[in-house]
């Protein structure tokens, strides 16, 4: 029978996993195994493991979007780490909203810092909180980040994990611009529906140049397309290109029940020009 104090105890914080590891290989399972070996009561959640391999910028966008609705105290283990084993630091970050992020100091946390603010951070240089044995140079997700997250969730003071640091690596800003009547935007992400998500927010001054119902010219290299700015996908017939603002407030090029990404032949990082 549970005691009153045990029954009323607050649950441990969720450890949310975010990587570019995919599902085909054992890497995510190994991270989970390490966490559960440290703390059998750990509460694990998968955010995504399908970030485009090595794409830190896309990872920064997706991590910000995926972590936004979670409560203070949540611990995110984020691994998009093409520089694993080099001189980039393994870190623990606490945002001003009280969420914790464990991962590489390579710009991956740019989005969450921009959205939530920077509170504290530590370089993870205390091996007693690593997985037992020497950490593999190519798998800090398993040998450093996962066990640190497990110890943190079980109640270890974050100050114990390493040396405080004041600044982190940040990715350069990706702001939309307007020149000569054309709006230059960058592709942040292609979602599974083929929607092309862009770095133009609905509340920006540049966004005011685009008027609902008007046709917009879409230029990519030597190719040109067009579509109207609408409120939702079903405002046009099936298979037509459109522009709209998604649930995150960002402009996207989409196709009603089709893939805009396939037609436009773009990828994360591609530059597109829009002419109202």
C-alpha cells in the first residue's frame, strides 16, 4: 500500500528525446536503455528522430517548435551533432522558462533560446555523470547526454554536472528580406505533407506586403510558379499551389492534398523569392 507522501509525490519530469538518428538503427534504443539503467522510473517521450541528417538549422527550428508547449522542468535530450567528438562542447542549458536541454553546443539550441530566453548553462565536464567507461568519440548521445538527463530527472542539482558557461554557439539569423519588390525567404522545413515552411512570420512588416486572395509569384532559380495567399488548404481545388500561414504563424507554400515540396524541388535551406 502506498504511503500518503508517496501517493502525493510529484511525478518525475519527462525526458523528451529529439535526434536525427531515425528508427532503423539501434541508437535511440541504446539511449533509452542508458537512461533506464540510471533511473528505472524515468518517463521517456519521443519528440522526433527524423530530423534531416546533420542539418543543425532544421533541427534548431524543429526543436523550438516541438518543445514550445511543454511545461517547466521538462528535460530535452537533443542530438543533431555532425561535430560529435570534436572540440564542440557537450552542454546542459536551462531556458528562462525553466526547461532543460542537453546536447551539443553547435547552434542546435538557437531557436529555443530566441523563443524562451537564456537562464543558465554548463559544460558537461564531470565524467562521474557519464555512462560508465570512456565515452565513445562518436556517440555522446548515449554516453554523455542520456545519462546526464537521467541523473537530472532523478533530482541531481544541475550545478553538479559541470562548469558554468555564459555564452553558447548561435546560428546566424535567418530573416526574410525585401528588395525591389521581391521577398527573399528561406526554407526551414519540409513536413510530411510536402508543405514548404518558410522563415516569414504573419506578424512581420514584410508579411503585410502579401494580401489574402492575391496571386503570388514563386521563383526558385530559373523556375517560376504561382499561387494565391489563402486561409486554409481547402480554399482551392485539389492539386493547386497555395500560400498560407500555418498553426505556428509561419508562411508556407502548400498544395491542397498534394506535395508542394515535390513540385518545387526544394529542401531545408533553399532560398525562394516571392513577388506579390
